[in-house]
C-alpha cells in the first residue's frame, strides 16, 4: 500500500489549520445568530414602484386595524444590504412599536451598493447612472400615504450606517416630505466631501452614535473599515453634525445636556430646542459600536461593542412621536 507523501500530509494539515482558524475568526468577529421573529398583528408585503426609469423594491408592514391618518416610518438599511436584513438587525423592534403605537413601517431597498447620500465618496450608480434616492423615497412616501390613507405631515425616516447618512440627506433636501429623521451610526460629510444642496431649512434631526464606532468615527475623520471597506470619505464629528442642523433650523440656544445609565451603557443626550417646531438631538452611546442598540440582536464584534441597551428604536420613535404639529 502506497503511503501519502509527507509534503502532501503537511499541506493537508496546514490547509485544515487555516480553515479552522478562518472559521473561528468568522464565528468570533462576524457571525451573530438571528433574533427570533416576534408574533405581530399585521402583514408584511413586498412591492415595487417605478421611479426615474428604475424599478424600485420595498417591504411594508401595516399593523392590524391601523387607523386612517396614522404616521409612516421609513427604515433604511446599510451598505450592500436590503430591507429584509435591517428588519433582523433592528430586532423587528420597529414593527413591535408599530403594533403598540399605531404606525406603518416601510423598508425600502437601495438600487446601488450605497444609498446616494450627501457624501461624494461611495457607490451610488446603477448601470452607469447615479441613482436618485431622494426622488424614490419621496415618491414612495406619497404612494403609501395615499394607498394607506396615512398622515402626510407625519412621515419619518431612520436608518443605520449608509441608511442613516441617507436620512440626513432627506432632512436637508426633502424636509417638506419628511417631518423628522433619525440617523444611527452616521455623521454629516465634511465640507470637502459634501455634495447635498440644502433647501434652507431641515427637518427635525436625531443623531445616535457610539463613541467606539470603528466605521463612523464619533470625533470625525475618515469613514471606512480598516481603511479598505465601506468608504464614505471624511465626516464631521457627531457634535459638529448636530451643530450644523441646529444652524440650519435657526436654533442657536445651548443644548440641554443629560447623562444616564441605561442597562450596560452610559447614554448622553444633547437637545437643541426653541419655540419653533423643529429640534435637534444628539444621543451618545458611550462605549457603543456601529449599529442600533437594542436587546434582540448582538451585532458582529467586527463592528465594535454591542450594548443591548438602551432600546434605540424606542428612543427614536419617542423623538418622532414628540414632534410638535
């Protein structure tokens, strides 16, 4: 019987070792089990809409017995993802809240790798043409408001990472369509990286960022993972971003500051508010990484610390629900 040559045995052992190490690294840094889907009252529907010569897709969740004149909430995914994934990564929490508080939820899908936000850096094209995401999201808001008989004055948008950056563009360029936005793990691009054309007044804005986010630096700087992936160019700091929106909304007062302990996280809140209907809030998750803090899904370790509190989705909905008419 012929023996396997020694060099082949060593090669096989080495290959097996590499596969084992790779699997362990994947399990430790990237893998995260999906949360259990909750029992919900309503219906999740897939649909399409034609905007700007492109077929765009989305999922919508409508609670059972949703009354006429209810609000509408957009939830936008990150780079390279889709609406199905952001449902999982937010622990289905926005749908749980929709059941309790009576609003519809829509998960739109980007057509390019990134949402076409205010940054000059990113993949915003489809078949060689830059995608008009402001037009798509505005048109979708109009369609759903009409079909479901919702309140056009209470359309809100939130998103994580690229979806958060996109929500900031909506605040600047479509404040007549979106009453308020909440950007998670997102800051405004720095001046040299900024391509948006502000309308002159923004929506109310919440920023929710972690101080240990490895992708979107809380203190500002280049947005990327290891300088290689998910590049979005230079970004302002979280405080500079909040100050910018306070200026857009002509709120010059010093923000009210609070600091609290919520579960395993220290949460700082700065609120700019005056006698107008608009406000700006910065929610700082001290020691938090990249993503929405919530109790149902632990984010991959590659994205930094993943505190299971506070309930980020509930904080966002409270901000939207508190907007003055």
